């Protein structure tokens, strides 16, 4: 796997993440981070299926570089903690528990979208 290509995909993922955070995060809720995580999960489901059916260096670069840079668990954890720290328990609960549940759902949807597209 080329480090240069991996880096390029990583930069694209970081820039996508930055764009989502810049345009959609508010003081009330980190919708940009949530969107990045869900989009990353959806793409990871699709790419996972591509790798399962036919291993591709491009797919692995996209999964590791782009999706890895797009979705950052540390932002998720910190923002969830901040809700709890500010006594915004309901938002914190939804964010901390809703994100992984929706992430798994979006992985499933990504796999199904891929499976339907090859029929």
C-alpha cells in the first residue's frame, strides 16, 4: 500500500470532516461530527463489502485513509463528555448511545446498498 496514496486519502477525509464540522456543528449539538461518523460508517459498510467480494488496494486505501480520517472517535467521546459535564444528560445520552447504534445500522445499510447495486 502506497504511503503517499494513503496520505492523500487521509487528507481528503480530514478535509471532509473539517467541512462537515465547520458548516454543521452548532453550540447546541455536534451534528457535523455525527454526520461524519454516520457517513463514515455507511461508506465503511460499502467498502467492507467491496473488499469481501474482491480485494482492492483502492478500497483499502479509501477505508483506511479516507474513512479513518473522516471518522474520529475521540471527537465523539469528548463531545459526549461535554454534554454530561454541562448537565445536558438527555443530549449526552442520545449522542453517546445513539451514535454507535445508528453507526451499526448505517454499516448494515451500506452493505445492503452495495448488495442491491450488484444485482
